[in-house]
């Protein structure tokens, strides 16, 4: 899929972003890093901000990439907002019930959405989905993933 097609799930375009592919991984780098990379004679493992990886036809975004996308022009049309309590639950990997959305300026009720806190800081992303008799926003990735990974390493 790649980052460009993934951004299309939110009706966004990645124009003007310097995206580099190294193996199956994608990175965002400014011109200076790209120039520096071309001067290095050895294989470069990574450069810039890690955006995600590709596996087969799937693209697995990083929380940093979701954060970048949520700040692009046009991203407001795919944002929902939640209060502090629901923010915490979402960061623990929980889904969001429709009734728990505190603000939905564009009345979004289907597709992929950015989940934002009350200060318009990105928490992750999800997709509207039917769960039993209810419609929820299924948590697909949240910034709490960093902490959950760390706690698994310590066990």
C-alpha cells in the first residue's frame, strides 16, 4: 500500500513531503538529511522520522506518521474529539463508543478518523465499525502502543 495510499484513506495527499523508502520501511526526511544520506558510502538503516513499514499489500503506520497526517491541510474533515477520560481509555487500546465523542464537527459516521483530545492533539486513529448492536470507533493505533511495548519487554 505505502504511505501515499494510506494517506488517501483520510482523503489526504502527501505533496511536498520528502518520503524515503529503505527496504520495507518509509521515512520522512528534510533536504539536508537526504543530501547527507547520499554522501554516506555505507548502507543506511534509517533516516529521519519513521513513518511505517510495508508488508505484502499492507502498510503499518507509526504513531508519528498519524500525527503528521493529522496536521495536514484537509485533515480536519476526518477528526473526532474526545474528552480527557475517553482519551485515557483510547490510549490503553480501547474502542470509542459513538456516545463518547465530545465533538464531531463534520458529523463523520463512517470510514477512518483521527482521534484527537480536547486540545486537538492526535492520540491515534480508528475506523467506524459495527460492534454488536452499536457503532464504535475501533482503535487501530494509538500513542499508548509505545508504553505497552515497553511494559512487555520488562516482563
